[in-house]
């Protein structure tokens, strides 16, 4: 394996590990929408969204 391929492989592995870390970090800070329960806004839409008048 020549030097250029080795450098590319090392950079690709580092990039992949950084992307995995970013994905894990984002997913650990958010919650699944189904675990929130039923909020008032979801059950009864607000009057500002009602355009039937």
C-alpha cells in the first residue's frame, strides 16, 4: 500500500469516527417523540391555526 492510500484511509477512519460521535451526541440529547405523552397542543389545535371562520 503506497503512502497516499494510507493517508486517505487514516483520514477516512478519523472522519467516520467523528461522524459516529456527533450522531451519538445528538441522539443522546433528544427524546423520542412518542415518549412525551399527549400535549394539549396536539390534542386540541389552537385557535390561531383554525381557518374555517
